[in-house]
């Protein structure tokens, strides 16, 4: 009997990390009529003063919060990869993340810690948070987002390794369902030396946590 494969299958026929997911600009289609219909199904009067402009606001808000669908990593990096003989770990810690859970369309938020071990190339520091936002600004699950960030950095930098840790609070667990206000989800993705070399892995985790967690 063949052994089950543990290879991560692509989530979409388009490469989620390197291509835009929409060939047509989603801004051309308004969500406002659907939001108005939702309000009416909930029993609200969509014409009352407080809700009259809500469909348009929600349309703009959702398109902003999911703008990662129209962004690709190559555009974000935009040539900011430089030849450099730096041999030590590069870590950007405490990157704020805000995303939407794809199961309930409720927010989750927290911090990402992203590191790589250069292999003759470095990336502009501001590009790391921008790459994080490419994936955070989509309908997501935290586990996949962590993997996507790590895989994107491996592709654009070809480093010796990448480490990503995300700590986040999920409103789908806090304001509904189990209603656990202090539960925090921690995910990690380790590639190359961060996975295979325990000293590199331990250094990353120690520096990423810095002796403190989300408060």
C-alpha cells in the first residue's frame, strides 16, 4: 500500500504566493446590494438613517480588508532584493496582523515574527511586513497564512532557511461559540535550516518570543 503523501497541495490553480487571484478588478463589482439584502434578512430596515449608507461602507471596507487578492509578492518586493554577504539571522518581530477568518468572516489579530538566514541575498526590511499583509489581507486560516508567508520568502530569497511564528486572537472564539476571551493560537512554519538545525531553530524561537508574549 502506498504511503500517504505529506506534501502540501496548492490551494488554488493560481499560485497563491506569487500571482494575483483576480484577473478582473473586484472594485468593478459592488457588494452593496448584497449587504442591503443581508440587513433586510436580519430584520433591519436598510433605509433608516443609521443604515442607509452602511452597504456602501461595508463594500469599501471588505475590499480594503481583502486587498491581498489583488496583490502579488513580486509586486510588493519590487526589486528590493540585494546581494549581501550577511551570514547571520535576520528577524523582524512583532509585525501587527489583522485578517478575516474564512469560516465566519470574523477578524483575528495578533503579531507575526518572521526570520530568514541569508544565502548571499537580503531583502529590504519593510518588505517583510508587506509580504505578511499580502496574505493577511485575504480570507484566511492562521495555519495556511503562516505557511504561505514562509513559502513566499523561500521563493523570492532562496535563503538557507525561513522561520515564521504567528500569535493571534480569534474573535470567532471570543465573541461567539466557546467564548474564551484569553485563548491565543500560536502557529509556526519552519523551512530549511530553521527546521533541520536545532541551534538555528532554538535561536529563532528565543529571539522571536523575546521573553514575552502577547499582552
